[in-house]
C-alpha cells in the first residue's frame, strides 16, 4: 500500500467494504445459514491471501507462528459469531453493540480523563440499542445479543493481535497465515448448515465476492493502517462502522431503524469522534519491508 495513502482513509475504506459485504452476506443466510456463509467467506479468503502474499512458514520463529495462529483463531470466531448474531438482529444494531470491543481498546489506550466521559456516552448508546424493540416490538433476540457480545470481545482481541502481527510480519504475510486458521473455525458448523448447497455455482460466486469485500480488502487495509496508527486511535476510527452498517442494512436488507436506534448510534459515533480528535499523532513504527 503506497505510503502516501492516509492511514485514516484506509480504515474508512475498510469499514465501507466490510459492512456492505456483511449486508450482502446476510442475504445468503436462508440458503446456507450464517455458518455456511462464514465458511465460504473465510474459505475463499485464505487461498487468495496466501496467493497474494506467499508467506513461507520456515521463515518465521515458533513464537511468530503461534501469534499468527492466535490471530487467525480470533478472526474466525469474530466472523462466525457476528454472522450468528446478524441472523437474529439488524446489521446496524449488531455492529454498534459489537463496537464495545474496539471502544474498550480506545479508552484503555488513552490517558485523557475526558475520554472516560466519551466512553460513558458510547456505553449509553450501546445500552439503548441492547434494550431496543426488535421485530414486532418483542425486543432484540437474547441469543443474538449473546453472540454479538462474543464478537465484540473478539474484535478487541483482533485489534491488539493485528497490531502485534503487523510488527512481526512484513506486508500481509501474517494475515495470510492467520487466514488458514480462521477458515478452519467455521468448517464443521458450516458444512452442517450448508450441506451440498455450498457447491452451488451461484452461491460460490457470491461467497467469493463476500470474501473479497469482507476479508481480503478490509483486513489488508486494516493491517497496513495498524502499522501507522496506535491501537487506540485505530479503535475509535473504526467506530464509524455503526453508521455505515446502518446505511448498508437499510440499502441492501431494508432494515429501517427508529429514532431511538439512530440516536443511540449517534451517541456511539459522537463519542468516537471526541476520542479521535483528542488522540495524539501516530507513534507507530513502520515495519521494514
């Protein structure tokens, strides 16, 4: 990725790609289930990333490979549990609640007291969403909230592990190695849910597109941006994803949000802007290529 491309622009492009990719992925849940879609996404992403970056296992120490494996496990779990949640709750709400993960990274990485107030504002937004009415006024699906809570923890771990991987691997080689482990996570549930439909040519083509939009493009951009941004700044920049997800959910899935939900998402986005504006310039050290 050319150094002249601003790191914040890469984060924004990654967010747009991954959220519209998630919306498209949700349209396939009725055919092969969320685990089946996760399997297609990660199953296509792994060979593409390996082909692009061509990492050689023998070039890395055991500790580096263990880091890549942990990175991959988190990636796989984050994707699988997010899709399981998305099958039960709207995209915009799911992403906003999931943002509790990167928000925690941003707050714990900050030294400003005012950021605690921003965190409380974002927390208020997340609580409002978690207690919002779902379809037909019945409230959000509890299991969906549980799944997205797991995804939030994985997202926080992803940010921290991705930054460490960016310091140990050149280019996207660490991501490529991690993708192999990530693809194994939804293998069994994906095969159970998808069955023979997983080899349908139309669904395979859709899975390839989702892999590009939701894994290859955004994870590559995020990995590169983490070389130039501290984890705390990266975490709050990613908070624009709730608003982007709400737009994608409405445009592709017809998931209109009420005033309460829009205000709650606004709280989260406003909090992230406050933390981002006060963040110090990046002190990240570029990795030698």
